[in-house]
C-alpha cells in the first residue's frame, strides 16, 4: 500500500533570500520545488502539501503600509488568507505542469485553511513573532499608540510582534480528506493556516496571530493519519552544536533523544526548534510514523533513510 506523506515546504522553496522575490523569481523557485515533489508522486507516494508564507505576508504588509492613505488595510488573518491563495496558485500550476511531464493527470487543488487556536493560549499574553516591515524609533512609537506590540529587533529597527499560539484543530480537515480520497493532491494549511477562535456559540472569527507552519504541518499530518512528515528546509540535517567546531549532524534519532536536545537548547527558536518539535510530535502520534528534515533535493533519499534527519521510535 502506498504511503501518505505530508510535505512541508520551507520559505526557501518559494522565495530565495538572495533574490528580490518578484513574481517570476518566486514562480521559478516553486517550479524547481514542484519538480522534486512530482518525482515523489510518480514513484507512487500519496502527497499532501503545506508551505510557509512569511516572506509573502511580509510583502503584503509592506504594500499595505505604502498604500495606507489610499486603500484600507486588512487584518493579519486576511493577509494570511491572501498569501494562501497566492502561493497555492503557483503550486497548483507548477505541480500540474510537472505531473504532465511524467504523463500523470492527477488534480491539484488548494484548500483555504483555517486552524483553531485557544483564547487562553499563553502566547496571547506574550506576543513574540515578528511580522512586517522595520520601523524607526518614532514610527515604532506611533505604532504602539495604535495598540500594536512593538519591539526592537536585533538592532535593525523596530517591528511589530504578534502571538504565535499552538495549533489545535484543522477546521477544513474533512474537506481535505474527501479530496484526497478522490485522488486529488491537496495544498493546505499554508503558513500554518489562518488562525481562528471559536466563541461560546461555536462561531469562528479570525485573530491577529501567526501559527508556526511546521507545528501546524505536524497537526495536519496527524489528523490525516499520514505515514510520514517531510519537512523541507535549507539545510541537509538538523544539527547539535550548530556552527561550532564540534557540530554534529543528526541522522536517525528517537523522539526521546530529540527532546533531550531541545531541553539543552540545541536548536534556534526561530528556525530549527519548531521543525524538530514538529517532527517529535508527529513521530509520537502513532506507532510506525516518522518525520524527516532535509533539503528538497534530498527528499527521496531522506524517505529511504539515506539523508537528512529522521525522527522515529526505535524498532
């Protein structure tokens, strides 16, 4: 029986840090990434795709700031939804074209995805996720006067920060399952999903927050009962003592070993930590499940256990 894999694309799969990130450049990056994903599908894997959206949401916020006198600004949840459509369109087109080169005609679709968070999540009392443009000190004070939380970011200026609560439920999970059962390749939970709260009457409403895409990817893979979670990033392996003379790249490790490294502070909060934590959560969710962290060009080798970092229970 073919395995189901949730492929979580990092931001580098869509926008290179060395490029301006215009549409043509982003599309070219997506086309390269989807060529690799198409090879997995051609080999018989059932693939579900999720992705980051940080650079794209940042650009949307910059555009809003530049045009704020002419066009009303939209809240964070709406900006997240916009980016899901933008990136989903590129992935649908690029993957569809790549599949046709393999003589495959599988449907590809994007599901605009909401992800439930809890109002009592401690993250709401401690906003920590930087978003949007850098501001001068005076601009930062003006933003604070509007009620935003502003911090100085590494001496580069002042930025708005928002809460980053834990993902609790994929709202559209039944729709995603139904599409997969009809052989569709689904793009969903982009950027961690649009964060929403549920009130006492069960009504959903958007909230100003950002959900970590890797943690949401682990939740998605768990709720879909996937076999593997493949987290694609810009390094070949997770590592301990990163960028130190005694750096050690990690191959196969158990969830318990990964948790020990997390407790030691081995992984950076803004980059590798959520990836390793997502891998642990998925690997612990049911027997036989494994999570892999590597570069996109190593995707197939990682699934074979020949590259990248694999988090899985001991056999």
